C-alpha cells in the first residue's frame, strides 16, 4: 500500500482535520501503527495515494469494546461497495472528460459484498453465511464505495441498528439501511427462527 490513512477523530491527540498518514512503503515491507483507541466499534482504512483506494486498497477495522446488547455470534466486518470493471485510473480519465461536458461519473458495474458477487455472465459467487435458529448475530457493515450510497437489507429480515460510525446510538429496528460512502454501522439480527 502506498500512503495509508486512518480518519481523525478516532485517534487520541489528533484534531478533526488531522489523520494518521504514512508515506510509501517499499514492496515486501510493512508498517505497524500504534495508537490509543478512544472509541470502539467498526471503521475502515484506505489508501490516499493516486487511485489505489478505487482499485480496492481498503479494509475493515474492528476495535473491541463493550457491546450495547448481547449477541451469540460476531459475523465480522462486511464491506459493501460499488465496483467498476475499469481501473480507477481509467475511471478518472472518463470522469474528467465527463466533467468537461457537464456529465456525471459512469455508473458502477456491480456491487461487491466482501469482494464477492456474481457478474453479468454468471461468473463469481455469492457470499453465504449459515445461521442457527434461535441465535442472535452481530454484523458490522461498511460502505467503502467510490461513488454510491448503498441500500442494504437481509432478505427481508428485520434487524436492530446499534452503532453508527463508532458511536453507540439508541437502537432501532428496521428492514433496510441506506449507507453513505464511508459509513459504518453495527447491527444485531433479531433472533433467527
């Protein structure tokens, strides 16, 4: 990765306009960040160098802490994002050309859930999760999209939203969510039957 960023406001001693940023890393090297977490929940990291973020250089971060409700199984982080068959560099050229002609960016080719989905030709696969009746599941959802808000539902099952962008909220039940770019939410599935 070339130039990593962790959003500010999540790192002790940094102001809202600061970020934890590193310079480029040589191939085959690594970098360890040490910082004190003042909040807990789910967030994400992404590259700010050139177009790496648009080509998938991002991932989820879980900061463990107290839970606002009991659950049986933590399903981990689910990254739900738009995906383009063209590279981010190619998209940048198209977007710049479109802007000169007062047009918007091109639509995404598909949506990925943790990097998986079926393409228009039937290739690929859907991610699958096995659930046990009577269990309560925690799901951490992040939208690292380039250009799209994403509506999320769980096959018409209701669920309870308990955290938004590392902030515990008064839980509410719903059948779907609209995630903005960069949003992260923690939800509890209501018990499966």
